[in-house]
C-alpha cells in the first residue's frame, strides 16, 4: 500500500484530535505523543536485545532515531499513525506503543516495546489497555491486529488478556535479516468495548 493511498483513521467526532499533542493518563503510566525529548532514551533502550522478536532494527545513530520521530509526527498529522512514548507517572521513560494503519483503517495494528528494566511489571498490558480504550472511544474500526513472535510469551499475553485470538501465522524477515515466526491476533472492537466498559 502506497503511503499516499493510506486512508486516515475515521474519528467519531469532528474536528478530530491533534494526535501530536495527545496524552493518555493511566493509573501508573502516561502515554505521550512521540517527541524529540524522548530521542536519547529511545536510541539507548531500543537495542538489539529489545528488537530480538521485532521487525525493526535498532538505530545506528541518534540521527536515525530523530528521523523516526520526525516521520512519525508527519504521519500523525495525516492521522495515519499514532506513536506514543510510555512513561511512568513519576516521569521515567518506559518504552513506546502505537496504533498503525498497515492493512487499512478498519483494522489498525497495535505495537509495543518496553525497555529491559521495565519488563515484568505489567506496564505493557496497562499501556495497550489505555491505547485501546482511547481507540474504542475515538475512532471507528472493526478489529485491531497484534502480530507477535510465537516465542515472545510475555507479549502474547497482552492481546490474549484483551480477548484476542490467533487468526493467522506467518514468517516474516526482520530488518536485521532474521526470520520471525509470527502469530497474528485479532481483537474485535466489540470485545474491547465490552472489556473497557466493564472497567478492565
């Protein structure tokens, strides 16, 4: 799909929100629209160990990270992407998450990574929970997808906790050249709406 052909998110209210200033607050974490102020921590923490089960490869220079942020903000202005930095309410940077139009605006793709020292605390589940709660309230979609390597068990627990189920399996070559053995989860809109309305 060519970038010029990507249909933006369909928002429930008009005018749509400015995604480049978005902030979503949770009990422990806050999701902030990506910004250059996060560049150093993203460059440092998005390393080879973190990307082991991911398609992207780590940036080789801080300029590559800055270019990623610039590109993300441009897509957010076009409303075809949403990239958020995850921070603890006390200010510590934890990672990034996002909602991306890869297969069409009716089936946006969820993605997340956390820095190594933040693993094992449930921050990923909370961040994706916040993001999908926002999505249910603000955009129209049929279901979200969540591709993840079979071996990445902690990440697989996130869509499963949201009522997601596997709809396909695929091999994908990561930017580093290694082969990902992925399963793709489908998380229906109605399932998310029911979960979030019940306070989950």
